[in-house]
C-alpha cells in the first residue's frame, strides 16, 4: 500500500483536510476561522513544516514538526506537533512515510533532538514512535486556560 502513497509539503488548499484530521485527532470541533488563520500564518513560517500523504488524489494523512531554538539544548529542537492517518490506512506504512519526511527535516536543519508528546491513552501511537527510534524520556504536565 505505501508504494502508492506520495508525501509532499502541505499548501494553502490543504487547510480543510488538515482541519478535519486535527478535529478527529482532538475529538472535538475547533473554531475553523481561528484554525485557518493560524494555519496560514504558520504555513509562511520557516520553522513550521507541514506534510500531506496522498493515495492518488485522496488525502490519507498529515504530519507537522515545529522547530525552536532552546537554551537547555543549546540548539535547535524539532517537536512533532500533529500526526494523523485515516483509519483505513493505518498499519500500511503511511505513518512511516510521514515520519521519514519529518526526519529529513530534522537532519537537513541539524536538530539536536526530535521529540513528540502523545496522549497517555494512545498506546499504539507510543509503540509507533518507539519503533521509529524515539524514546519515552519525559512526562508532560498541562494546565489549561480557557
């Protein structure tokens, strides 16, 4: 299946597909107008990288990595912000192809670290990232401000 998948940088026209993926991932409907504004701003930023996976003309996955210069690493760190593959394509190599693109960015931009945070309930996701060479070294603590 993965041999028919093409991964390419996201473009402005991908906003609706990405919005649907993120809403599914977050299990809630986000404000589309705010989402679109943030997406277009980030799309222009050189430290934000968005990728789409297509099976012919059907969008089947998405991933993003955001880079930042962190003092405590004395260098550039990439954080995978989102990754989503539609259910019918999971386990078929799409996530691996998206990860390859994220890792190419990490190598090209000389990241010191590539990291990701995944919800505790996403055990399959944890296994996926571990198979890709990421190690579970930290806990994430969150305080929401609504």
